[in-house]
C-alpha cells in the first residue's frame, strides 16, 4: 500500500525508489485511471503540443553515447556538418509554425558549444521567438555564462536528457558523468530557463533503472517542465544496434508513472513513434503524454509524417495546443485559423 497519494493534493511530492516503483507496478487499469485523473487536473486531455526539431549541427560529436548515430566514435556512416546559417534555421521555423507547430527545438551535436558559435545560436533563438514560437535548444553541456546568454536571448526551454538511472549510466556513456548532466540542468534552472529533460528506454536497463530515472527528474530542485520519453531506435554501427525492443505495455507504464510523478510537466512522446501502433500511441495519450514532435525526421532518425499524425489525431479527437497553453482553465477556444497539421 502506498504511504502517500500524490494524486489527491497539489503539493510537491518527494519520491523514493520504493514509492515510485509501487506506482509503476500498479495493475495497469488502476495505473492508467490514476494517471488520467492527474492529467485532467492539469491539462486538457484532448489537446497535444506540437513541437518541431531541427538538427542545426549534425554529426562529429566526441561523446561516446552508445545509442547515438552522431558520435564520431561509432561507424554509423553519418558525416559531420557545420552549424547551419541563421536564415536557413528561421526559414525552417516559419514552415514549422505555418504547419501548426508551436515549439521549435534546435539541436547541435556538441559536447558543449564554443564561444565562437554563441552569437549565431543567440540569433537563432531571437529569430524564432520573433516568429511567435516557443524556443528550445539542446547543445550539450553549458556553463553559467552560456546559460545566462541564452536566457537573455529569450530561450524558453533547454533540453538536456539524463538518459537513464545514475546506477546504469556508466554502461551507456563514459565521456560525460551523470553529475555533469545534473550540473547543466541546474545552471539552466538558475539562469531562469525552463528545463526539458527525460530519457531513453531500451538501452539494456532494468525496470528499476527506468523508475529511478523518473525519481531523479521528479526530485530536482524543480521538476522539468518538459519530460521527453524516448524509445530507442537502434542504429547500425552503434554499440546498441542489436538492442532488444521495448515492451509496449512497459513503455505505457513509464508514461503513466511520469505523469503521476510530475503532474505539471508536459510529457512528450519523442523518438521511436515510427515503431508504435496507433493503439499504443493512443494509450500513451490516455496515460498522460501530451506533446509530440511532428515532421518526417528527428535530428537523424525517422519520425511519423504529418499526414500520419493528422489521421491519428482525427481518430482520437485530439487538437493541437496553442502557444504557452498549459492549465485547462487557461484554454481559450481554438482559433480556426490555427492549422491542424497540414
């Protein structure tokens, strides 16, 4: 029996590995009901945030993340590219906005950005903000000065995933410590930028590792405002190219547990949706997922196209969120001028 019920009160819950595991292990129907109850308290259950992700600098990363095609240490066949020009990024952002995306995420395959690249990065943030979109960047590790620069440019979110549990982390990455990741998240938080941080299922971790990852995120000084949950897409040439697939019900359990543990966060279905059936995605939405990436690619990996998402949303009666939409009481009637995934 649980010692406390975080779904009954809007208070900050400090989670332990034991209490979180008790939630994860609930009978599935009880878990889903509980997650949906929490979800409806904080979000409109029939609205999903649409984000678009662009690789602004691809390949050549010196890190050894076992899952990543962009690591220079792996024979994935991906060539390194230079940082994109600002106008190219803004042109892509305009197309994403006109197709219905409200958040624009930009990712660079770096260990950390160099000072010479910061003016270009800051111009991208300012330009996307001027288009009326929420902005997100993922650039690797940041120091205090870089975090403040991004905050002054108006960056809304910074993505830096912890990937897995602290105990399992060394089996996946050796070139950057778990503490390094937490330090970047704290630098971002101290600068006043919202945090986007989650992890990847299918790295060979156990169930407790998955739960412990959520415990770490939920117990940060403030839980991340955005929690991406990725399902590994095995990439040929990486150490995890032969990784076993994730059980769909286990994945749904993770979404539901994340929703219960972090009730105010956007929980995002991220990488791996190409391997998910419509029914699995519907269960994830019921479990509390309310954000997806749209478009044909996620950095270097396949993603369901907009037409597939349009068909699924129509089946489920889901509409896109508007910019900065959060609590259901703040929802205004949908503007018919806002496109639904063209």
